[in-house]
């Protein structure tokens, strides 16, 4: 499979490494020229391009940019593509986004409202880059961690769930995009290390009044 990645920070690079290890082809992009990624391309044995090129290249396109940049994404090139959404809302960085601040919509619904025609799947927003690099395990491992996933497109959701599995994690069903608030910031499932059964139980028992402190996952590991 070809995987395009818009963004080239630590999360993007770690996901690229997982994808390459699983046998996929990868193109990274950033807000600068593709040549700025030459050292990474040489080290990883992958490709670099513009955001538009990465969007065109990928069967799955990973969005690994700050939320404030969501409306700069190449929407025409992303039409019809499976878009793996990592966006999280940080008001101090992204500015106040009223629909998110008031919990009227989820971050993925905001992205989907801009990327009309794209097949948006929420995943990998609720794991730290350190854990993403270190917590991958083989299938059946007793301490295999789960990643929450949500989408309105079941076929796209299945495709991303297979990638999650190949990357060394189980996929925990988080419902559709409107349900994905259950693993956004300040929710018990956000960044917590848990197996599939435990994580799906956490998701199922989370309601709008269930709020935890930032960094709660540091003191709550279930695997």
C-alpha cells in the first residue's frame, strides 16, 4: 500500500517507520520544500514531496499537522482518499475554535466538514509519540496495546484497523466521527495504555461529564 503523510514531525516520522517496517511505501511532506526532508528520506528509504503530491500518492493519507492548519490541506487531491486524522485541539496553540470549545462537534467532524469527499478515519491521536515508538507488540502479546478508531465509513475504518494491527497495536472500536470525542483530550481513553477489552470498556462508559486531568495517562497504565 502507498501511504502519504502530510507533516514530517515526530509523530509523522514514527508512523512512517511503522509503515515501512510493515512493507508499505511512504511519501512524507512538510510545509517547506521536499528537499528539506532529504536526510529523512535517505535514512528511512522513503519518498518526499509536497503536500499535494503526498495526497495524490497515498492510498491512505495521514494528516499529522497542527489543527490550526487543517484548512490549508489540499482538499482536491484528498477527495476519495482514506484520510487518517491525528488532529487534537490545543486552544493555546490553535486559537479558540468555537464549535470545538463548546463541544458542538469533534475534531474529526471539523476536518470532515472541510475535506468533503474524503473518507476520514480518526486514529493515533490518543497515543504519545514516545509510546507509539515503544509500545508496539506482536499479535497475541499479553501486553498488546489498543488504539481507538472512529469513522463514518466502515470500509475505510477496516483498512485503517488493518494498518493499526500491522503497526503493532489492536484497533478498539470508537464508533463514528461524532463519537470520537470519547478519546479526545481530557477523556479517560486519551493516551491511556490499555488492551482492547479494557479500552473499549473505557470508551463505552465515558459520557460528557467524564473528564480527567491532562496527563492522567502517566499514572494509569493497564498493560
